[in-house]
């Protein structure tokens, strides 16, 4: 890994987020695309609230996502968008990994 002195440093720390009694965890950082988290979810069903727009990109596994009245399944390398000010439900039949961009 290089240590470029001319790169703009937005935030030098990595945040660790823990939800649902440790069954959902993510590491957050600032990227050139803005705030992002890399996370994992254990098998289960979870409801999240989005205060800003989110783009979720599946890395491994699959999840059923309920953005409106129906579920849609997303697998590895697939993505979906969540509108700001909404809640959404995800159901994982297996452990999954994801990348999320905010804003």
C-alpha cells in the first residue's frame, strides 16, 4: 500500500458499527465517492431506516429486500438503491457481505 502525501485526507479513522446484537456489523470510511461501509449480516431478518440515499452492492450471498410492498432477491454483484427517509426490510437465508455507498 502506498503512502501518497498529495492525497487529500478526509477522515483518517475507520468506524465500526454494530447492529441487531452483533448480527449486523460494518466498517465505515470516507471514499472518493463519499461515505461507504463494508458490512456483513448473519442469517436473519432486519429492518433499516435510510436517512440519506443508499446504494447497496451485494458481495457474497443473497438477500430478499422489501423496498415497497414486494420482495426482490439480490445476489452477488447485484445492487439496489434505497431512497432517503424510507425504511426497508432485508431477509438473509445465509450470511452475506455487502458494500453500501451513502449520499
